[in-house]
């Protein structure tokens, strides 16, 4: 069961706001109690020093230890004053205070709070007489009871702060909770920017969740493509011989008949042979994409290979009203499987031709850049769409009616198998450009 907004808030409030409020309140009250206790200790210390100072004055002035002196000191100090003589009880004290005075005398000067009264005892110079001061016990820090209200206010503010913090945590979490069903969607709605734009851990979690979901979908799409390619491979392998054998027989008989025919019959036979070659090329494309057999490489002149492919395709170019131009010197060798690279170039040239249904010009260039050899094929068509530039290497993706979407996929797979790359872009002045980059020759091939 998914947690609701109320339960989520309640859980965080109970887990954060209430304990935080209780902590602030307890800390505030403990601080007040500590301050009050410290104040009382300081007050007793000062009371003890008052007794000591007055005892010193009595000794220095050699004043008589009489009741009259006690009354005068009481008037001046505003506290009760008396003299305690050895083995003579202090007059006017109840039993509890009398016992307290007896307990303080050995440690004099000393002070203590007893029965709500503050007592201070100081010993005079003769060692047998003690000055006793007494006052009503101070209630501690003045107005200490009024500190309760500020403590409650501070606790309330702390609780409110904790509530706001918990609420700030709850809202994005609830938003993420509501977004979770999107995990089952092919094209989920994005997580609200208010969550993903956060700079804290929740924002990082949201971005990671969104990125993880995207990668999961990509992996699922790759798995589906792999399954489709595996199925294609089984079909292609099983049908390859079934198609190639009769296609080869048809081509052979067409060649034999072409020697004896002329005129329209010869043109029909040429058409038969072209269509057989088209079927054979189609089967080869399927096999190249479906099979992962490593290429059998040896050095080949790339310009020569491109020239041979253009020559074989010349009839189709003439029929489509397309002209071609090949720029590049001979002697630019690459280490490739010639049949596979020729198939790549055939697909790229045919794609360029099909991009110009009203005719046009295809320009191919072979260049060396350091150890890298490049082949660029440019057409005069409309160029790649934005989606095509993103998905050009995906199997079965094609924006051309009737297209299988295997031409550029084949090019990418074959070039990767050779350690090279394929890239596509649009020319600034129109048309599409496909670039194939071949890796440097191996040391053994250079020596050969």
C-alpha cells in the first residue's frame, strides 16, 4: 500500500517535529534551572564574604560582641545578626537553625541554606566567638518563574521550524511517490522541476531516479532490438542458402541467355540480372547485420574499392538521373574485409541516391588525416531530420517509405568490427554527409 500524504506528514512530524520541540523545551528549562542554581551559589558566596568582612571589621575596631552591636549591624546590613559564643546557644534561633550553625562553625567561614533561611558564619580573631548572619532564603534568580514563558516560546518556535523542515521534506517525497507509477510507462512524464532542481539529497535522488528510469528503458529497448536481431539472424541464416542457390542459378542462366540475345530481350535479361544482384545484396545485408563473425582483413586501396562500387552502381545512377564524383588519390590503404566494406559503400551510395528522387550529384572524397583514412559521401538531398540524426544507427529505423532501416545499421556494425567509426551530419548549405573513419594500418601490414 502506498503511503498517503497524511501518514507521511504524520510520520515525519512525530519523528522530527515533536522530539525537536521536546528537546528545545527540556533544554530551555534545564538552562533556566542551571542559571538559577548558579545564582543561588553565587548569592551564598557573597553572603559568606559579607560575614567574613564584618567579622574582620569587628576585630579591627575591637568592638564589643554585644547585642547592641548585633542590632546596629543588622540595621546597616538589613539582615539578622548575632554572636555565637563557645558552648553558648545563639538566642532567638529555632532548633533546626541552631543545629545548622553548629555544623557551619567548624568550617567557618561558611554559608548554607536551611529551612528557607540563608546562614553565614565567620569566626572572630579570638577563635571562640562567631559572627552569625541570617536572612530569608533568596528564591533564586529574580523572576525565574517568568522564564517559563520564553522557554515555551522558544520551544514553539523550534517545533514550528521542525514542522517546516519536515514539510519541506514531505512535499518532494510525496511528489516522487506520485511519480512512481510512471516507471511502468513507455514515455513517462518528467519529474517536476521543483524536485529535480533541488540542490540537496532529495534533488539528487530524483535526478538519479529519472536517469535510472531512462537507462532502464534504453536497456529494455536494446534488449528488444537484440531479440529482434537474434530472430532476424535465425531467419537470415536459414533462408540464406535457400535464396542464394536459386538466385545464383537464375543469374547463371541469364548470363548464358544474354550471349544469344540482343535488343529488348538483352535489356530484359540485364534487368533480371540486376534484380538478382539486388536480392543477393539484400540477403548479404541481413547476414552482415545478423552474424557477428569477425571480418577477414587485409590491406586494400580504399579509393580503388570506392571506384569499383561506383562503377557497378553506374546503371542505377544513370536511371535515377544521379551523377557522381570521386576525389582522392590512389594508395590510401586500409586493413579491411573488402566484401563487407564494399557492401557498406554500396549502401551509403544507394542511400544518397534515394535521398535525391529528382536526381542530383553525389560527391565522394577519400582523404588521409595523419594515420586515419576518411571516406566522406555527400548528397544533395534534404539532409537528416533531427530524429534521424539521433536514431540513424538503430536497426529497422527508416523514414523512407519502403526502407528496411538496415543500411546505416550495417555500416555502423561493419565499421565497428573493423575498429572504425561512422558519423552523420548535415552540410551547412544542404544535403547529408556520412563519414567513415578507418584505423591506422597494423605494423605487420605496413611492413608488407
